[in-house]
C-alpha cells in the first residue's frame, strides 16, 4: 500500500472518501490483511503508522475533540453493522498477523538452531563428533 493510499484512508476530510472512522479503519485493516496474506510485508510500516494515527483519531473523537477544532460529537455514531464489520476485519487481521508472527518465529528458531549446531563442538552432546574433529584416542575407539 502506498503512502498516498494510507494517507487517504486516515485523512478525516479526504474529499473522495467521506467515510466514518470505523469505515476507514475497516478499509485499513482489510488492506493490511491482504498485504500479509499475499506475503507483501513491505508496506506494513505504513499501515502500522496509519493504525496508530487512526487510534489517536478514535481517542480524540471519543473524548469530544478532533484535529479540526470541532467537537467530536458531530461525528456519526457507528451502526451495529459497522461494528460487526470492524470486528470481522479485526479478527481477519489478527489471524494474518498471528500467521506472520508464527512464520517469523519458525524461521528464527531454524536460524538459531543452525547457529547453535555450527558453534557446538559436541563435547557435551550425544552426537558423535564429525570425523575431522576425531583425533588420537577417539579415532582408535570410534568416539
């Protein structure tokens, strides 16, 4: 997702998108989920920043203030359908992020284990030493 697309989603006065905060948050979450599901994690920094700004906007609206000097009370209250849609988008986003985190942990574990095995001289392990490390006594008795 480009910076322009993210900025358009979070800009409360965007002329093309006169959407409520909830609608814009749903669109942002869906866009982020689609990026993750497609394996395109390059735009996640943009969506993370946009989600932070969106949270700030929601907090300001909930306290009755926004960036334009207006009371937040003139913002429409989200409908039940909007809240249900937001919940659905949050659940999808959570699944996508959990899958990405799990994959990152798996790769991290693989790298850690490979490094650990590479650095180990097998002195205290049950693995036999590679033949290049066996000398003298060990060669004679196969240890």
